[in-house]
């Protein structure tokens, strides 16, 4: 394992907290520091701020919707089944509905229809709703044939998406593609601009105005964080304001999700979204049709919200157990397939007929994390094989899979994650071709696990003032992670904590300052969860290198500086 730090502050450097913040932002390639630290409200941002061509596209869309409303026609919001798609779909469907346009949401069945547009899904929409227009949320930008098929059925399509474009772009009525946002982010700005151009009643106008100021910003923020979009540029604006608006939410569905999760009175950060809220919204779509979650987010009835939130919680527990079992099976398969774990190939490909399609991405993520290899997990579906892939930072997995498209039915995704369909009779050929290509493309250097710290810094420079300045960088997430520090320290003591004594607490001091650590005059406490087994490696007076993050413990109204240990050497 290799440690890399982007900048070093030496003991003799005279540097203050604000200067350290500027160093961090410079390394994150943030050019407009003022805007980054005080992002403008999403209410002030329009589609034309992303691309001037959207002005004409929006005019065309407004004209189409006004004509449909006049004829009492039907619009279908065809959304993806993950958290990003569901939150974006909820925003757009509800907004159109409150504008008085006859609108229905449609969420494809993951098992029977797969991701995004499919001929089967379009046929279902035609049969159920006979729409005059379909608007996509969080998909569609690669679906050339499917959009053409919808047109053959006299159904025009408008696409809102953020995923990577393919070689060809569909010939839709209008396309709103913004790669710096998530699907819900695009849906938010698209819906907001429509709202500002379409007429509605006074009652619903005031209601929607409040929703765009609070509820819809929160939903868009959930989608952005869940889809791991970099929290830079305008995605940061949405998440920053969305987190602040959580406390103003009066939407029964969201309130009951928070209550069921036990975080109703807690300050919501990107952690709560990414690890508590989003998995619950995702859970139903992984195991059955996700339309129930969209209903949960949009209902005004407390009893319905309570019932659906309980179901979401139960499905999340079921999903967790299923993932745990499947990961154990996957690990066993790796050990059987590669008895010498020191010679695992450069890409791991696992196949099973038993794994549930909705969780293979989670399995791939666990395997990729453990072995630090791009990982593809494939399972059998009704008519084909479905695959999900997760990667390491240096390897673009979607580009890799697209280079093998002759074996695939469909593929889409991002740099670090992808999904695809595969014909049953192509699976052996695909696996062999993928393994061979990966061996040539991935270097040994790519597979060397690295821990990257933002700053190498003496512990004597650490204080409350610095950590308060670092808090200005929130919200933390992809593209803007919580800053990490690397220091050489001396152990002053260590102890267990937690109900089962399974966590570890280490007290450290600056190697150069004897018994004095910093201007607080006491050792720094570093906590490490589920690391009690490391206790025997430590001894008082021992010199170690630590990589850690800093935070302020504000328990009981007091402020105490502490760190979260990432690793030590």
C-alpha cells in the first residue's frame, strides 16, 4: 500500500486556517472559491446557465405541453428505478400533475424490462396510458432504437438525462442532457423552468413555488448524493441548499422515511443520505417494482406514508441480508476460482444463476473494494444475463465495456460503475474477451492500492480553528471529500470502546513536541470503528504514521476536537 499526500506543511511554516483551506481547494481544482464556499440558490439557476441551446428546446417543450393540455392529452413520466430516477420522477410527475396536465408515472420492471427505455416498456406504456408524450428521467440518452420505435407508435419523446452519451444520439423532440448533474438534478431544473413558463391556478402556483424552494431541492439533493455525482459545480448548489432545507420538509413520505430510519430529529448530511435514506429508497426497486416508492414520496396521506415507509424499511432489511449472503457466496467463488489469492487476474468476473439482479451491483462493489480490482458480477435473468460492474479510480469501466459491445445487448454507466445486458450464448465469449483485454489494459501500477491524503501536517498545527474552517467546505462527497491528513505521531495511550468493546481509541501527540501536542495542550483522540483487533499492534511511546479526518464532537454543548482514523503504519 502506498501513501500519497498532495501538499506538505512543515513545522516551521507559518500558516493559518484560511490558507490551508485555499490549498485544499486549489488541489481540488476549484477556481471560484467564493462561489464554492457560498453557492447560490438553485432557484437562481436556469437551464440556459448549463447550455444556451436549451432556450429553444424549452420553448418547444412548453408548446408541446400546452397543446397536450388543451386537448386533454396524456403525458407519461418514464423514470429509472433507482433513487436518482425515483426522486427526479417524483419532482417532474408531481409538478406536471399540479399544473393540471394529465400525467402518469411509469417505472420499468428491473427484471422484465431492464434499465431505461425498452420496446417491452414502451409497449406497456402504450397499452396502459396511450400517451401523447413520454418524458424520460435519468435515462434515454443512449436509446436510439427505442426512441425510434416509440415514434413509430406515434409517441414523441423528450429526454432528460445525465449519463455518458454513446456514439449516436436519439432523435427525440427535445433533449436536456447535463452531465454535471444527476437525473434528479436535471429533472429539478427542467421542471422549474417549465413551471416558470406554464400557467397554473393561484392555489397550485403557491404550492409549487414552495415545493421548488424546499421539497424539490431536497429530493434533487437526495438523487445527486445517491448517484455519487461530484459535489462541485452546480450539483453542489443543489446539495448544499437541499441539506439546509431538510428541516423545513413537511412532506409525509420523507418524514416517515426519516422516522422509520431513526434520524427524524438529526441534522441530515450527505452521510445520512448516502447510507441511510438512499438505500431505503433503492431497496424496493432492487427487489420489485419501484412505483411504490414514488407514491411514498408524493403522497399527502399520513397513513399511506407510514405504511409505505414501513414497507421500505422492511425491504431494506431484506436487501441487506440478501447482499450479505450473496457477498459470502461471491467471496467463496473468488477463493475457489483463484486458490492463490496473490495471483488474482486484473479483472474479477463472477457468474451465478442464483443472485438477484437488483443487488449484483452491491456485490460487485464489495468484491472490488476487498481485492482492489475492477469487478463484474453477472446473473441470469428471464431472457438474458444481466451484469453490473464496479471499478477502481484508474480504470474507466463503462468505456471498457463499450469496447466489448459486440458481445452485449446494451451497456451504460459512469467511470466507476456500469450495467449491461448480455445474450445467454455470448457469456463464455464475453468473459474470455474481457479478461484478455483487461490484462493488456490494466497495469500493475493501476492495481497498487493507494491512500491519498490532502495534507502532510504536523499535529502541532491541528486546532479547533482549523476544523471550523474546514467545515466551510461542506457538503462533503464525491469530488469534494472530507479532507484527510497524514501525520507522524507518538502513541500516548489506547483503549477499547463500544458495547462489545469492538472499537478502538488511540491518543497521539506530535513527535516533535514531547508531551505537548497542540495549542489545546492535550493528546489528540483518534477513533477507529470495528478496529479493536489492532490494539495488540500498539504500545505507548511507539512512533506511527496516521491517516485521519478531523471533526468536532459537540456532545453536551461542548466542543472537543477529535479525529477518525483511516489507517496507520
